[in-house]
């Protein structure tokens, strides 16, 4: 009996210690001034409410990202997702975040259109005690504690990967004429991929970017920009295109103008995202090199929410592992394995 009571005492005591450790972790601030916050109080229907401010539906990548979030935060999984499509406008994202604050959601997830301008609205969310998780593109805030963490791609590395491939492919070529179609100016995806190319231009004296314009990550604008480029230049060696949809638009413009492109001659196209459509174009030799950008953030965000619920602080910055595909080596199996 005495032995039994002792064991019972030990179990109760160690559970109390564990609980108080978790509570301490939740209240403690880290170097960035973050806390795991209060555990969200369950809503009457028992679900966790997630407010998600999405950039828009500008690309296949974005649509895959939305599906990943919707599938993960489905009612069947115990969530209620309030998703707002900002149609690529930051002001719409401000309105969405303010609506989430008013509705007292448990967590806010923000996929920001651009990096700057978030301080005021994120402070409102922080003051309301709602943890903010940033996905995909980054935000720059004066106060690092305005959001809990970020998960997404290393866009600068993606640009570097593309440039390393270009350096190998065009080794020994004295002059390389490059046309550059950019994504939304001021978004991390544009900034990183542009910086990657610029670093390549800076160290390869013969490389010249003769034209640089934004297609805002859409197919329609990718085509329009390429039409303008073709009306001015007939000597483009490389089209560095910051996503697959703009590359599809640019290819359409080249088809209509009878300009040859692809890994078998003509304009060499480099693209980003490696969506299923992008990889089909790579296998067909139309896109010569395609750098992956992974949109499946739903399960990653769910893991973060679980950590926060347990009073633990997730990693402040988490980069997703990504690969790249060369038209000369890509396989059908790689495309079939792709869910987006
Ligand atoms: O931020 C990720 C980028 O946004 C993707 O490359 C692009 O397709 C999307 O619209």
C-alpha cells in the first residue's frame, strides 16, 4: 500500500512539474520578444478559427497554396477557416486582418503581397492577443515580435540556383542578352529571384539584361510584357521569367510571333515554381530550367498552430527544401509525383 501511494505521489508530482514547465514556456519571451501567447479558448462549436489573408489567385502556384490551406483547415479536421482573397492589393489585406481581429479569430495567417507596410495592422493583431503566422513571402517590421514566425521559400537561393545553371550552360559565351520578366515588385519572391540574377550579371561581364519589366506573376501580363520585348528586340538569348504562368504567357507571345525557344534552340527560358504545367513544359523542352517553389504550406502552418497550442514557440524562420528541373534530365515520374 505504501509503495502504491508513493508511486501515485510521483506521477501526480511529475505531471504538475510538466504542466508548469509548459506554462512557463508559453509566457516566456524569446530574443525577438515573442511569446507563444495564451492558448486559444475553444469556440462554442469546439473548432479553432483561422483567419487567412491570401494574396490572390494570380498563378497556379497560388491556387495550389489555397487548396493546401483549405484542405488542412477543413471543418472535418476541427477548424473553421476564414479565407479572404486580396486580389493582389495590400489594402485588401489590411481590411481582412482588421476583420479577423474584430471576429476574434484564434490565429491569423498572412501571405503578404509585398514585404513592407505591415507595422500598424500587425500591431493591432498583437494588441488583440492574436498570434500571426506569416507564410510564403516575408514581411519587414520594425518590431520583430509583431508576428510569431514565418515559413516559406528561400527566394534568393532559388535565383542563385538558376544562375549557377546559366553559368554552366553558357560557359565561354562572350555575350549573353537577357530579358527579365519580374513578379510583383516588392514581394520577396521578386526581390530574391531578381537579386539572384543581378549577382550573376555582376560577376559575368558579358551578361546584359537589356529589358526588365513586371508581369505581376500572371499569364496575361507575362504575354503582354513579352510582346513588348519582341517588338523591340530580336536577339534575346535568355528569358529569365519569375514564374511559370508568366512563362506560359511569354511562350504564347513567342508562338504568335514565330520566335523559336526552348532547349533545342532559340530563346532559352528559365522559370520558377515547377508546377505540374511548368514541368510538362520542361519535359517538352520548352522551358529549359525550372526552379521549384513549394506551395504546400497548409500542413506546415498546422504544425505551428499545434506547437503554439502546447505553449511552445516554433522556429522563427523555416525554409522549405526545394529542387530544380533541367529539360535534359527531367522524367515523367517526377511530374506524376507532383500534386500541384
Ligand atoms: O510568392 C510565391 C510566388 O507567388 C510564386 O512564384 C508565384 O507563382 C506566386 O504568385
